[in-house]
């Protein structure tokens, strides 16, 4: 088996830019990172499968497999990073810089660096007698559409028993998180001169009615649903942005409201959309054809792991931490669609993600490697 140096792995993977963004000026291919991972895991004896993401040129997923058959353990991570603000970084984001007990670089914890931990864990074990397969999943575009994870869920080409997603959780198991929905509500009226209001249909006035109905929906969500695992224990609805009109002396012909919805486990995105539409039915009836609701991106479902899962029990045992719930989203609901118990667990802190001078605290190196080895030993050997 090859002997791959942990710090060199870190330097090499961070050095390859793989930003995903809805802004084409920022968006990049992840092919370089995928090829690097293919090289690493080939040297460790894994079988490699690389698949392009449909309708996304330059975007790829990778599955590396050691062993054969179904079941076993899947260790998963995404290969992309968010864009960076060069003016706020004090270092080159693509050059790993060590200062004291910290490794600085874009993706050190969110989350390209996680793959170096997997290599370190595998290298430190004798897997010649592996009984159930160990698989590594590397996905594209988690930071934007989660297209890579969704493609894996649709394909159902692998069927692990258990999966761990190495997002930065402070090495505390995460067993539950809310979903995320971004919806556009567009009101189309009829513009005209402000001196004759009857000769137009004011979209802002209709949107005022929409806002009133949605305020009622906010109260309904708070009263109807409750999940004590969360600090905010109900689905939330946020008025995020509103745009309408172009001049004070014109009747507004178009107004758009963008809202954020966060479903809790047990409440599907489809259920929230149904409630949204039901609350706006009266506005629809009063102003036929004026109101249009659309997804700004595909909804991300909420996620929860079975509280009696052997994976949860072993992760708590290995880390010494009880599982928690969080408010941010991950690929967990899509990985879970493979039919496996799924946890989110990885080195670093989420507060460092998407921040200038992102860094890994080196105190995570040994415990993270040991936790991964514990899970591999338990579910593959």
C-alpha cells in the first residue's frame, strides 16, 4: 500500500480551485480534484468510478470502493468550495499555510480536507480481510444545488448500510437538521399613470395582501409544529427580499417577494408548499392570473437519523459526544435516500466555514483519524 503524507495531501487538494457558484464568473469545474482523489484511492487499492453530472459540464462525482457486495460504510464529502473575498483573506486561499496549530486554506474544513483524513485512517489499518465494502463518495456542487448528491440518490448504484458525511461539526455527531427552501412569489399587475389608479392594477397593493397572508402562515407554523431537538423548534418563514416598481408616478406592474422556508423533520417541502398555496388561495381568487410561485432552487428536505441507529451509538461512543441537531443544511437527506443510516460528523467548526482565513485546528487530526478507524473497523471488518 502507498504511503501518502497527510500534510502533502492537504496541500495538494487545497491547491486545486474547485469553486461552485450560481455566478458563472466564479463557477469552476471540480475535475482536477476528482482526478486527484482517483489517484489517491487507486494507490490504496480502491476501485474507482467517475461519473459526469448530467447537464453540468465539467462537474463529476467519484465513488471509490474497497471490497465488494452491498452494505458496509460510506464516507462522503463534497469537492467544491464557496467563492472567496480576496480583500478579506490575509493569505493565498489555495496555498495551505501552517501557523502554530492551524492549517489555513479554502476548503481545509469545508470540506476538501476531509478526504485527507480518510486516507490517513485507511493507511493506518489492515483492511486485507475486509468483510463489507468501504466506499468513498466525492460529490459536486454541494455549495449551490447539491446536484452531485441528488444524482447519486437518483442512481441508487450503491447500497451502504451506514454513511458518514464529514462536514465540520467539531467532531460532534449531528443526527438532525432542518431543510431549506427558497421560493419566489411574483405578482404581475398592470402598469399605468399614477394619476388614474383605476386604469391599472397595482402589484404592490396585491403584494401587501400576500404579506398579510404569509404573516398568518408564520403564526400557523409556530402553533402547528414542534420539534424539541431544535432551538427554534418549528418551521420558519422569512421575508428575505422584495422588489417592485420603477417610478413613483407609475402604477407598479410587477412585484416579487423572495422567501426562505426551513422545514423540520416530519414536515416535507411539499407539505409547506401546500400550506403556502392554501394561504394564498384568497389572493388568487381576488386577482386571477396575477400570482405565480416558483422554486428558486430545488428544495432540500429535512434530515433525521434514527435515534436507535447502531451508527449513532458507535459515533457517540467513539467521539465521547452526544448527538446534536443543527440549523444548517447538508447532503444528508440525499445520501439517506440510498437506504442507509446517515450521520454528519467531521473535523473543524462550522463557524469557520465560508469565512476568510478558513482553517483546520490540528488538534482534530488524531481524534478524527481514530473515529474514522473505529467506524471502519465496526462496519467493514
